C-alpha cells in the first residue's frame, strides 16, 4: 500500500500544479482590463472631437448596427456591442442619440440588431428628425478586427466625421465573433 501511495503522490501533486497554473480567462479582472470598451470609447471621442460645433443641439442622431464588411446584411455580438458602446459614449459626450430598439419602424433581423437598409436611411432620418446617422463596418483577419465608423448626413450622404481602429483578436473578441 505504501508503494502505491508513493507512486500516486507525485502524480497528484503534478496534477494540482497543472490546474493551479491554468489562467482564468473569464474572471472580472481580466475582462475589465480588456481593450474592447476603451477602444470603442476612444473611437467615439474621436468622432465627438471632429463633430465639435458641427451639429445642432436639438436634433438627434441614429446609431446603426456595425456590420460585417464582407456581408453588409450581417452583424455579430461584436458589431452590436460596438454600436451600443459608441452610442453610449456619444450620449455621454452630449449628443442626442435615438434608441432605435424602442422603435417599430426599423428593419429588424433576428440575432442581427438594428440594420440600416440604404434605401431607408433618408426616410428614417427624416421621420425621426435625425441630423445624422452613425454607421460602421468591421473586417476580420486571423489576428485582428479592423473597425470603421462614420457619421453621415443622410440627405447628402456627406461624411461628417470618421475614425478607424483595430481590435486584437483576443479570447473575448473571438467569442463575440463566433457567437459563443
């Protein structure tokens, strides 16, 4: 019996060491340090700086869902969260953002979010007295996601502000793209 215990003890200790060294990727500390929110807020701040003094204080903006550049009628958790966080930061910066999830006149696609159909943008902006629409797209590579965001005046299609940024394809970003 002692011989068996002597053989099992090193294996047990090695197993414990293996489990204790494994990183916990989904804990709050790791997630709160993630690049995602900061990158989206920095993008919104860049838009706010470009728009300074160019918008009427009494007219709202509409935030469209950020879509996949390779399939403009599709988005992901990543695209929907980018849209949410940009809208939040723009509102924090003093812009009047319309919450389109509360509207029924918007084209909704299950699991996609608020998609902006090109032919409907002008009509929707007119109906809601919106002075601009925030649109965006993202494209994936094996190790990064490239994001482009623009504020567009819907009657003229003039780009009023624009920014680009890159997200490293870490575990969190990958999970938002895969739908897990």
